C-alpha cells in the first residue's frame, strides 16, 4: 500500500507541476517586461534598446517592490505585486505589440524562446549536478531564496558556512517572489533561474552592431553558438547568478557607448543603474563598476554638456539603489560582516604566500590551461568511473579558461578577431581606447579580486561578460567568410558533444540495479562508513551534490539500515552509537538551516530531470535537436552576407564625440 501511495503521490506531483510552470512562465514574461516598458516606451531609443531597457528596469522595480515586501510586509503581498504587473501589462499592450512588430526585436525574442526551450531540454536530462570540484552552489542559492521567502531568522547558517551578506540578494529575492506566487519547489526555482539567466542573450543581440558594423544583423549564429557553448549552458542550468549579472553589464556597455556617442544623459545614467543592479545580483560586477566610473570621470566627464547634472543623476540613482541592500545589511549584520564576508574577500584571508604571486598565477592559469604545461594535473580527478575523469577535465577547460570558455575553436578565433579589430581600428579614436582599457582592466582587476588561488583558472568568476561579448563577436563574424563559418560550426559540434551533451549525460547518472554511482552506508573495520568509493563511483564532490539532493531521506534510511544491521549484537553497539550521533547531527541541519523544508517535501529535492526518469529519451531528443541545429547552421554557411568591418556605429573620429543634428 505504501508503494502505491507514493506512486499516486508522484503522479499528483507531476500533474500539478506543469500548470505551476506554465503560470511561472506567464508571470516571468509579464513581470520581467511590462513594469519597465511602462516607463521606457516613450524614450527615443531603438527597438532593441527599449526591449533590453524594459527588462532591466522591470527587474530593478521588482527588486525594489519585493525588497519592500520582505522588509515591511509578508509574502502574501507578492500576489498584489503580481496583479500590479498584470495591470501594467494591459496598459502597455498596444505599445508592446508595436515594439514586437519590429523585425529585430521579434527575432531576438524568438531566439530567446528557442534558447529557453533548449535549456529546459538540457535540464530534462540532468538528475544530479556535478562537474570537477563544483558542489553546493545550487543548494546555497535555493536556501537563500527560501531565506527571503519564508523570513528565516537572520542568524540562520547559509549552506557553505557563509553569512547572508556573503552574496548580494537581488536574484534570490526575485526568485522568492515567483515562488511565493506559485510554490517553493526546486523545479520551479530551476525554471526561474534559467529564465532570468538566459536574458543575457538580449543585450548580446543589442551588442552585435556595437562590435561589428553590419548592414543586416543576423541573430541565427548567435542563437546556435549560445545553445552549443558549454559555459553558457552550465551557467543557465546550474542555479547561480552570474549570467544575470552579465545581462546588466553587457547592457551597460551598449547604453554607455550609445550615450557617449549621442551625448544622451538618459542612456548614460541608465548604464550606471544597470551596473548597480548587476552588483546587487553578484559582486563579480564590481570590477566593471569601477572601470566605468573611472572611464566616465577621467575620459568622458569633461566633454559632457551638462556634466554636473548628469553626474548628480548617476550618483543619486545608483546610490539609492545600492542603499536598499547595504543599509539593511549593515543594520542587521554590521559593517564588517556586510563587506568582509563576501566570497571574493573571505578566501583571500586564507591565502598563503604573496598576494601578487596569487594574482599572477590566477591570471596565467585563466589563460593557459594548466594541463598544457602540467599534464600530471589530469590525475587530480581520478575516480573509479572512467568517463567522469574525462568529463571533469574537459569541464574545467570550458568553465575556468577565458579563451576556451568561448569554444575550443571559437575561443582562438575570437582572440584573432579582437586583435585584428583593435589593430585596424585607429580611426575609432576614444572608442578603440575604451575597448583596450575595458579588456585590460577587466582581465587584471577582475582576476585580482578573486580571493582564492585556483590552479585551474578563475575566469568563470568575473570574466563572463567579456566571454559573452567574445561569443557575440564570433557570431557577428559568422558570415564574413565561408571558411570562418565552417570553423565555427565545427567548433560548435565539438563543444556541444564534449561540454554540453557528455556533461549532461554524466549528470543524468543515478543508482540502478546494475550500477551504484553514489554509495551509501557500509560497515567495515568496526565502524559504519557513508560514501565509501565503489567500482562505479564518481568523485566526492559529485557525491556531496547527490547527498544534498536527498539529505533527509537518505540519512533516515541509513539510520534504519544501521539499526537493523546484526540487531542485538553487542559488539556493534559502539559503532551504532557513533552512527546515531552523526545522523542526528545531519538531520538537525534541516531544522536549523532549512527550517524544515526537507521534512515538508519528502526529505529530498526533485529536479526537472527527475520527472523524466532514468531512460534515454530526453538525451536522444537533445542529440537530435543538436544535429538539426548544426545542420541549419551548416546550411547558412553557403549564404551570402554583407561585408563586415570594425564597428564604430557612427562614432566620430575624435575621442570626444560631437552631437549630430
């Protein structure tokens, strides 16, 4: 009867999840666009600028409203906020229809919709997160979201032994809003984070003519490269916050350059507001905030027509936006925990040796793969399951290396394109210098602020905006020559096979009657052991992710198995006493850290991939979709295209742009 009840409960859960996901999709589409568009629609901006600006402003307004609800009200007020967004959607419906009728906007939205469907297909394959030494971030961000949704006590320990101020809260609070209107299920959380992270595609579409002058902008190659790129797919499927940060940073780049050229204070102010919002999503936006502030004050400021008024607008709007979080955090936790507990600073306090040596090492290893000059490092990931050894080494090549994160073939091509553009762009004056300074500053300072010394590179922490701009440049050059297009398609095929499909297949693994990839309780040498490696085991970090997924359910199961093992044998009693103490400590984490969330949800997480079982249907569908996409991209290599040149997008030769009347 118990098994039948669980089967019925599973069917009920699946039947409820789909309507919840559809409701979440509608809420995300309306709330991430309508509030901002209500204000942006009257601006004299291009269609893509209005689209991206509306999304950015909507997220900022949602943050302000949701933060106000968290501080002053209860989660029930989220329904009122959703209703306000719905009213805003009705109010702007006609203007939104006119916006969507624009060809470029329509194609950008179609590309985004395709990428969202593609990412959900990848998520349908994944049942256990894993990859090299990465573990726990997905749990931490869900716990942070529950912290805001359920008003956990401020001294609640955050997964990984962090304080709450160790990471900024914007994306977690946005997710709490959507879960508050639906349900606090991890599958919905996955969907919300995938939707928000993929928004970075939109400013990348906006950036194409900023990077390369074209008479006709084609978004097809950018869609294909995004879908096939392992770094993009990892950041879209692993529930963390750096892609949404990159959304704000890349939008800031586009608005800043446009505002600089056109002497438009609204665009320039919006660029800095976008940077401030990015900082509230992830502190990796910090180096970009510093760069733009320095460039504005040292290069742009003296030539602005109403410079003091503009500077005041920037300082006040950004200051007030950042004040919402930092003032509360200082009041609740104090100055030192607010600024010294963030995940870029804390590990720095533990670094042994010279800080300059750490920075130099991180810079070098983020550009040159460590296994290229130290092949023995490949054995760091030795584990019984041989395919996972290959996966872990390939995984780090794609995730932590600045060049290879843009593709095994695409990355070197991007470097070539960037060098050629900057060498041949002397006529661009100040804008050429802007790009040189942005790349150099972001590379050095972005890696210098990383606290830990990582021998496999740290490009995945602060350089994602640069990587995505590189991918955009690669897509923009797709039609420049047929040979280049063929190289890009070949690179996409390799990148997808090794970095997306193979990685997803390893994350699809779970225990079966034939294979035990994640071991449980065992007994030997007078003691019980949990997680001892078996013949098919993955590494310890993958095991920790699996344990985190089933934390309460597994510990309760292991306690029962331990008690039943040779029941009544006094020789085993000391080992059972130790087991009871260890399990009791682990089960206590649910009440202390999660405030009973595991207990209320069957003792374990469910991922989107769990609803498709252990079969291969989703993997086959993903492989077929990839073949279709690659075939479509290969077909386009035969199509003619306008001549591509380095873009100045109307930028005057002088480093101090003149207003065109």
